């Protein structure tokens, strides 16, 4: 028969890895033979609550997720791509060309696959929901011309806080939602991003969760943006 011992470990890129050791026991002898380790890397549900602070990066108070869940209204600002880096060494020479083409295409893909009023609003259970498609996305799609790199990449919560504070928004109060893309990673075939709720008036981070999603589509647009979509769905299914 077999006996299984399993446990979760954190991978270098922040993803959770389930490591399972299976031991085969021989009924006719007292000896037990450790046969092998099987490691399951679950990228489709590689879901990490990286930080959930109620204040800015300097104040580690309890998160305000309940405030977000119980509020009646949300202003959704789409995807912020201003800090994203694509770990894809073979495409580094095309970085400047791709920077002018793909960010807007990724935003359009996410908008199509996560329709604000047909998916995000009902998923968040909000009576009032407002999609402000231009105030963040129009500016933050201007990525660095050297955004394709050859190494793994991540950024701290402080980067999320600074990004939110930099937004020029017409709305002066309420709770905002933005998806801040972090890394599209060829090594792991996954996209990581921060699902971030914030106080529009103070720009205080109320609740931010780092998530990843598997990238499995064909083409540079659908491949990477599909990971953003799956990451948000992982958030809805596992945290919200």
C-alpha cells in the first residue's frame, strides 16, 4: 500500500508548491522503501495573499477586506501596466517594438474576458459599480521601452502604494479597484498581479492581494493577458 505525506512550500517566485512524498510499504517485510518525491506546481491556482495591510506600506495594521466586501459601490479603474515586466529573454531585442503594441492589446483582452458589468460587478456583489476605463489605463499602458527582461521580477507593496497615489482621478471619494500587473513570466508560464482596493479620497490601500494565473493561450496578447484574467478569478474564488 502507499502512504502520502504532503506539505506546501513557497517557490522562489512566490508561488505555492505542493510537495508530496509517497512511501511504498511492503506487506511481507518490515522494510519501508521511500520511492520518490512528486512535486505538483499548481500554476492555475497559484494564489498568494502577499500583503493585506489596511494602511500604506509603512503601517502594518489589519486589512480592511470586510469594509470592501460590505460597501455598496466600487469604482473600477481596470489594469495598471506601468510597472509590468515580461520575463522572456528570447524577446528582449523586440522590447521597444512590443512596448508600443501590446499594452493596449492586453488591456482590451482583460476587458473582454473580465467584462466589468457582466462579470466583475456580480462577482463582487455590488449594487453600484462604475467602470472608469480611461483615467488609469490610458496613462499606465505607456510601459518602459525595455520592459522585456531576462530575469524573474517582482516588486514590493510600496510600489503598489506609490502607483495608487500617482493616479489623477476625477472621483474624489469612495472605494476604487485596480489590477496592477507585476510580471509576465516565461519561465513559469504565469502572470502575477496585485488586486488592489483603495480609498479614493486618501489613497490608502484598504486591501491588496498578490495573485498569479496560468498562461496557456497562443499569441503574445492572449498568452500573457490570460494569466491576469485567471489571477483575478483565483482571487474571487479563494479570497473574496
